[in-house]
C-alpha cells in the first residue's frame, strides 16, 4: 500500500524494529529478493510521479541492501527508456545475497555501472542508494565526499528508504547527510524521519509497506506515534447548560519586571483555548497592561508569594514560568507553586530554576523545555540532546516523573509510562519569541477542561504546530499572538463546542 505524507500511518518504529518486521516477512514466506523488487517498484513509481518529464537517472550505490534497491530501480528506468548510469561508491564485489543478485541482473541487462570517482558526473535525477538504516557512527569516506557531491550538484535527489547519513532512530545527521527532495521509505516508518534534522533532508516523504500483513506487526511495540487528526485526543462537546465553573480555573504565574508580555501571551492563549476562568499573578506594574489587553482575566498584582495563598485554593491548574525570571521574586513564586498539590505546566524560567534545584516538581506536571532547557535539566550539552531527541525526552520524563514536551523541529511528547508522540508539523517562521508562552497557556487550558497531562500535551502541541504552519504561509514576521486565533479555529474544527 502506498502512502504520501498527508496519508501516513501513525505508528513509528526504530530501525531495529523495522529489520525485525522485514525478517518476519521473509520467515513468513516472502523471499528477500521479492521484497527488494517491491521496494524498487515503489521507488520507481514515486520517481515518475514526482518528476513526470524526466528521462535520465544517476544512481549512486553503496554496498548493502540499499544499493540492491538502487540497482533494481536503475534496471526499471532502463527498461522504460531512460538514460541510466550507476555510480558505485561501494565495490560491487562486496555485495552479498539479494543485493548481489540485483547488481547481477542490472549488469546482465546492460545497465551502465561505473566506479565512483571524484570526477564522476551526476546527471538527471540522482537516486541516493548509498547507506541505509544500519549505518553506525559518523559517515566515513568515501561516502562523506559522495554525499557532499550529491548535495552540491543542484540536481533533484531522491533517497531510497532514508537519506544517507540521517540516523533512523534519532533524526540527527551522522556528520553529513544527503539532502533529498523525495524519500521513499518501506515496511515501517522510522522515528528519525520526523524529528531533529530530518525536516531539512527528507523532502517529500512517501511510504510503502511492501505488502506487510497487519498480523506481522502484532506484538511489536511501536517506538512512537505520529500525531494526526485521526488519533488526537478530543475535548467533549459542551451541553447547552454549560457554565464557566465546569471548565477549570487557570492561574498563570510569571511576568517579572521587563518580561510582562510573556505572561500576558500565555494568559490570552489560555482564555482563547477554552478555560472557564483565567487569573494572572504578576508584578503590580503589569496589572494595567493586563487589564487593558485581557479584561476577561482576573489579575493580581503580586509582590510576594504570600499573596498567592488564598488564590491557590480557588484554582484548578497552574501555568508557571512565562517571564518568571530567576531573581528572588520568581524563586519565591515558584516555590509556592511547587508546594501546591495541583496539576501544573512549567515552562521557561521555571525550568531553569528547576535545573538549579531551586524548586522540586510536583506530581502530575507537564514541562515544556526547548533543547537548551532540556540540556540543563539533564546536565548535558544541547548537542547531546539534539543527538538523541527521543532518548532525551524519555530521560526527562523518567527523571521528573512528568509529561515532557521537547520542543523543536519534530516536537516530542514523552510520558512516564513510556509513550512517545511526535509532531512533525510547523513552519520555520515560528522561530520567534513568545511561541512557547502561547503553548504553555494552551496546554494549561486543555488540562483545565479535563484532559490528562499526556492528552493535553499532545493536542496542545498539534494545535500549536498546525496554527504555526497555517500562519507561517505569510512568511517572516510571524508574531506569537498571531497563533492564538488560529489555535481557536483549529480547536473548534477538531472538537466542536456544540454537537
């Protein structure tokens, strides 16, 4: 079955799990060479659909099964009358099993196979059949030079299964990776195609399950689930007799001197995302701006944590951190929140203070770090977090017994029970200040309306990313507040307020 990016399965697997499924297919009676032929046919169909007027193909092949797929695609292209050449970066004599057979069949039908050299000429469509999902460590020579030449060619590039040099499990670049315009992947979707550096190198993604019987997937625990409209948690429709007391009271704490806008963005997001009531605890000098911007919110000018005591008894969910700062004022407010037995969302400086152990995280929390904050919480470098984003998300969730939203390209939501969700939507225009404040308020509002921590985080991240993709169409200059009406619209489309 063929799937395009708008119609992909939601189950994501590790490279090892996909290899296990492949082995199960063979054990169940499908010869390995037949699977290789199916992969080649799927790739060929995708190439023709993507570039219908093309008639020339340069296949760059390594020495594994990925290369075998490439040789068979070259054979199909030659039979269709294309001009075809295979540039072998891996020595053909090193090919084994089905890949060796694929090479032999291509040569027998006259496919032009030449060794890759520094002076090799790439023409037409370039097919990356260099390295598959089994690559270990950084890409070595001669493959690093071949990848550089492909990327410098300026030609259209398609990748077989995964762009060479992209880690199938983490989405990080293994030193260098092919930048594909089209990737055709097989059997099971790999986690690394949807997070980290993947967005820069995968291009259009097409999936073919190679006729994998559904029963072969039974018993294989997925590594992650891709968020899509079909599997999102949903808010229930509201009864005609609904009143504000049924949809939670969110208290947002933050906005030290110089950072008042952050807590106002978060409060506005919570209000527009359906919370029944919204209160804000912030510096006294920010009260007039808050009342002017969000007259629906109750705003408490707060000089010390003692002023929160009465309010904390009246609310149902806390959002702590936007604009909080790391001075004594913010520390005292965070300490008060940490000692309150309520569901909470911690963001921004709340996380920076948590990494200093200035406060302990209460139970039933969502934390929303970007990679730098995640690194501080784990005591590692940002590069370490980005090198294995799924691993970092799981580690944070386990360490803090909280639901974790690891923000960035391919945002990840990890639960202490081991669940992992991936949201690959978004837009580069979202690289601007304040979007995290909007997300924190949104998740707080969803929690206030009865969602569990994991449900609220998944739905919130998806709404936030898709609102960004929708508003990002206009390009640079996206403001965080632009997302709030788009989130409200998407939320109504996804879960209508009335039946």
